[in-house]
């Protein structure tokens, strides 16, 4: 799918907007990211059980309200995050929010790639010399979804969420 077909710099026409299931799968797969699980594991052991339940509930309510608000605005306007930033802050003002978002995504990508390569290497007993090639391989594999676009994310989410359900 070409980038133009996904309307990255224009309002997405109603006929091209995704339904609830594809969006939900992609958002759930973001939630079950290795960095999130790692942070949850570290935080989870630092608190009493009832305290962590409250922390999780409040955190999820805040994040859910934030994501639902963005989703509602996006569904009504047909604009993506970049276009909403331009609408709110102008072309020049949105560059800062675009930079922050891009930098955060770069860190998210690097963390996920390295964590997967290191974990797989340790589980399968690979030597440390194979970790960098594994990171490059996984990085290229993850980049395919960016090249393909939302369809790639949707397909990957369908597979990964099914596998996660089996593992759980």
C-alpha cells in the first residue's frame, strides 16, 4: 500500500477509515509491548498487591481517557496525530511536538528491538556476538510494517495478539 493511499497529509476520507476491530488490535498490541511489560514487572514487585491494583486502575483510566479523547477527535476530524498537531500549533509550532513524538518512537523502537534480540538470545543460548545481527534483523523486520503502513501493523497485531493469547 502506498503512503498516499493512507492519506498521511490530508483528511482521511470516510471510505478509507478503519473500523473498531483493526484499531483495537493495533492499540492492544502497543499496550503489550516489551517495554510496558518490563516496566510493569519492575513496578509490580515494588508495591503491595492492593496498591498495585489501584495504580494500574488509575493509570489505565488516565491513559484510556487520553487515548479515547484523541481517538474521538481523530474519528470526527479524519486527521492523524501530525495533522492535529499542525491544526493546534501551526506548521512551525507543531515541529516541536513532532520532534518529541519522533524521538520517543525512536526510543520505543530501539528498546523493543534490543529487548527482543537479547531475550531471544538468552532463551536460545546464542553467543553475545549474535546479538547485534539479531537486532539488525528484527529492526529490519519491524521496519516492514512502517513501509507497508497500517495494513502491516494490523496484520502484525492480528498475529501477535493471537500468539500472546496462546502464551497467556
